[in-house]
């Protein structure tokens, strides 16, 4: 349409005044601030800077329409304050509109102009010289409900995003904080393109959860509505759903936060690397074995022989101590090493207690005892761990158990494929040395260290028949790093 032909004013306005039977409709006209086109966020012009509008809103709004067009009347807005009207993609200047009205300080300001029914735009925007604008529904297309409470300042939209990157099955939270606007305004979060790669769920009036389904990059935008009128839209939020492929410590996939039980176990395990596993504590129902679980009586007898021996023939004494150890599972090398250890470090006769033997010899925790101790100190609900049905659910902060090898270890890192299945581990465990000691195999009992190694150096993945978790915490897919 051409502005010369379309926006004829004088005859229509005079006709309106001469025909008082025209239907009068009070419409919801929304006073909004023009938003600057910046990418980071939308910025509004403060209401105090709007010299044309007293109290941030015109005093009254009115639209009169007939079969050919409709007249917009704005009370409190002078013709000189109007720069023009946006009708769809077309901008019509104030001069082309032929605006009638007054701008008298004493009697007040008002403006009036006519638009044809042929206008196709759903919303008509009247722009003011001070940068403010008025949004009007096109009554040729949509009837107004006359609710004056829907008139008000349009909001600037500020978005808070918990994370811009998520894994498949992960989620992020987007919260809308409007500045300005009315209580009844509604907010909708839309993807910029139709996609099944993400799922948007409203969790509150101004809060949304976005879940990842398929890897890719996505754009999101919040739109504010007042009734059916589109008031404002936010800057575009870009987010990504990324593949979990890689090491958990690098990608963040299933990597625990520091405050969780898994996170605390992970931190403790890594901090223990290179140190002794800690003094072994005798326990009959803890689910782990100690060096005295089977061989305690023989060790006690050998230690007693040292302190009850009469005479100076130490060779004969040592031979008797070695015979005392014959009731144990120890081989010759181990018996000789134990006799030397008793002679050098045991300074008092042991009481008839297994713990006295462990403490006297300075024996350190074996692998299963060390895993349980780490779990207990981290606040685990199950020191022994609860076996998970699907071993593919392994995550850092869980433990592994090999019944065939008699070895337990804590998982500190996992390499996943693009589908989230584990393909390699890094573990930390105690007593995996190669000292020649075989009961149990590993380090010398008083020199048991904590080590970190790839699972390939620890029998391989298939050797571990159990994956255990030590708390009821949900295993989150995590947040990408």
C-alpha cells in the first residue's frame, strides 16, 4: 500500500465526529521502551526520560472503528511528540499520518490519527520522539477486550543461564528477570528453529528447564506477551549439547562436584597417591580382610616367643619363631622377613589380640580396607558399596572389585565414548606393588602404598566383575567443563 492513498486523515476524523453512533472500544495499549539492538542484553530508556508521557502512560487510550478504518486517540500525547507509526514492515511518518491534536500545557495534550482496515500487521507500533513507543493491537484483525490493566511499561528482559553447555540427558535452567512490565505479563522461551535436539519445560512463570537430546548448537529467545500482544524479546541465548566422548576429568561428564560423597572420595583418593595406605584396623564383620584374619595366631605366637625366650642364642630363638609361623600361609621368604621385622620393631609383648599384632608390626591397610576407609571418611552411606546392576554406569568416585584377583580400587577417571559408555579407567588403589610378597600379593605389609594407574596396568576392565557406588546420590551426567 502507498502512504498517500492509505493514510488519509481529515475526512475520516471529521466523519467520526459527525457520527456519534460509531462503536467505541477501549483497548489495551501498551507503553513500552524502545530496546536497543545489542547482543548481550536488551536495554530500556528509563521512564523518567520520557517527557511526552506523564506518569509513564498516556491518560487515556481509545480506538473508534467502522467498516473502512479506525481512529486512534491518545490522551496525554501531543502530535509533536509522535515520530510515526510502524505498520508491519512499513514506517509511516507523523507528517504522512496527518495527526490532529493539541499540545497545550494548561488544557492537556491529545493526538488522533486514522488507519485503514486493510492494514495486515497484527500489532501497530506508535513511536515517540523521546524513544518510547505504544503497542496497539490491530482491531481490524483482533477485537480488544477493553482491559485497561493490560496497559503498562513493557519489560526489558534479562536472562540467567545456569550453564550454556550440557550433555545429552543433562539440563540447564534459564530464568527471566524482567525490569518493568506488568504482573500479568507472560514469558515464553522459544528455540529459534524447530528442533528435537532439546526439550523446553516451564518450571515456573519465569523459569524454564532445557534438556539435551541430541548434540548440536541451539539458539533460544524469550518473548514477553501482554495478552496476545508481543511486547519485547530478549537477546539470543546460545547453548550447546556436546558429546560425552573423552576423559571425565576433561569433559566433566559424570564428574562429581566436590561437595558430593563421590567428589570427596575422589579428592581423598587422589590426595593419598604416593602415601602409605594407613594403619590396618582389625574387624570381623567389615567386609575386608587383614593380615591377621587367617594368620593372626601364628603371628602372635612368634611375637610371644621373642619376649619369652630365655638365653642368648638368638639363632635358636629365630628358628623357633620361624616354626611358630609354619601354621600360617606364609612362604619361607615371608616368614624370614616377618621374623626380622619382629626382632627390629616389636618392643613389647603383644596381648592376645589381633589388633596388637597389626599395630606392633606397623601393618598398613590392604586394598579393600583402604577403599572402605576412604568411603567412610567421605560420608558414604555404604562403606562396602552397593553393586550397580549395569557396569556401564561406572563413574569417578565409585569402586571396582575383582573377585578373581582379590583386588579393590577406586575409580578416579573414566574415558567414555560418544554414547556415554566407558571404554577405559584410571584407578587409585592400595597394595598393588610387586615386592614378592604373596599373602596377600602386593607390597610388604608395612610398606603398602597408594598408587594411581590406568586400568590396563591393573588386570584390565574385564577382570573387575563388580562396580559399586557408596552413596544414594543420583549420578548426574554433569556439566561440561
